[in-house]
C-alpha cells in the first residue's frame, strides 16, 4: 500500500491544417491577402485561437470589409475578438478546439465526479475489469493530511489516515489471498476466464484506489468543467485536479482562460461564467 497524488499531462491539442484552411478561405471568396493572413501560422495566435477565429468569422462572413455588405466594422485584434465571443455567449464556436489530458493517480471518487462531464468530452478510463491490483495505491487528499491549527483535530485526522491505510492494507491482503486461490487461472492463457475473475476481485477494492486515463474536452466543455470544479463547492480531489488543469491552460491558452481569477477565498472564478 502507498499514498499517491494526482498528476495531469496535456498530451494533445488542436492543430490547424494550413492547406485545407487556405483552400476553404479561397473558396468562400476572401481576397488573396486575407487568405494568407488567416491561413498562415503566426507566433501571435495559437492554433486554437486561429481555428475559433475563422469559425466565428464564418458565421457573419466578417473576415474583411466588403465580403458581407452588412459588415462595416471588424475587430482585428484577436484578444478583443475572442473576448467579444465569450462576452456575447457565442460559445458554440469554442467547441471546434480540443485538448486531451492524461490524468493519473486519481481515485474512483474523482472519476465518478469527472465522468459526469460527458457533453463535449471523450473518456478512456483504466478498466478494473482488466487491470489487476496486486499493489493498492491510495490517493492522498488534503483532508487526510494533519495540518489543522487545532492539535486535537490533527490527532483525529491522523487516526483517519491510519484507518484508511489499514483498510487498504487489509484489502490488499484479501486481494492477494483471492489471487493465490485462483493462481492457476490468473497464470493461464484463457483471457476470458482471467477477465471474469479480475472483475469479481475488483468488488472489494476501495473507492480511494488510484486509477487514471485520458480525457479530451472541447474548449467550451473544458471551461464549463473548470468553472464548476474550481469553485468552493467542488469535491476536494476534483478541485485539486481542476486547479492543476486550469493553471496549465492559463499558460497554454491565456486568451481563453485568462479571465479566471481568484476570489476572496482563493478559489478560481471566470469573468465569463457561461459562454
């Protein structure tokens, strides 16, 4: 048995295909200058910004003056353009950009909370039907760490922590006992039998056991999840992971996540709550 803490890795994100973008912009009638302007990569815009910008501009054909007679003014600055999208709640265009995270050393408590976010999210979680738990890693959360100003409270937390550890060690010993009982099956080559047995064995595993997987969010869904899970009302483990993701995204995509700021209690809240 061992205690572990959550880790978040950004493993993939939207990449613009310049050739197809250029052909599309030319097809819908942009001038040669503007085709090059919107399709050429630049250090001033991330691929997510570029993709969402052209999606938004296509809605009103607002790439340049003259393309749509109704358009007489265009926001050229990408920061102001995206801020206007979020302020006006034109959030559907944010769904074109995707980000994939590998999240490890999180508990089934966390995944039970996180997997409620399904719209705009793809989920691939470690399967306890197929994966054996000979080792029993338990996710360490803040409420199991004795750092309260009151020494008496810390004593109670220490006792809780010891009970969690004892429970995991006891479960680990029972799991090993079942494994030994069915050693011939588990060591065999009949994967179907091993799968059924592993599935049965998982029923004794505690909710605090560490697991992991991959979660892919479109940008709009990601903002919504972080708005909900970085707040004071969030469960402590998903709050911890949410902050890890948010602070990573504030560095990766500052225009889309820079409106998140800490309130008087130290919890993150966005300026644009619903986009």
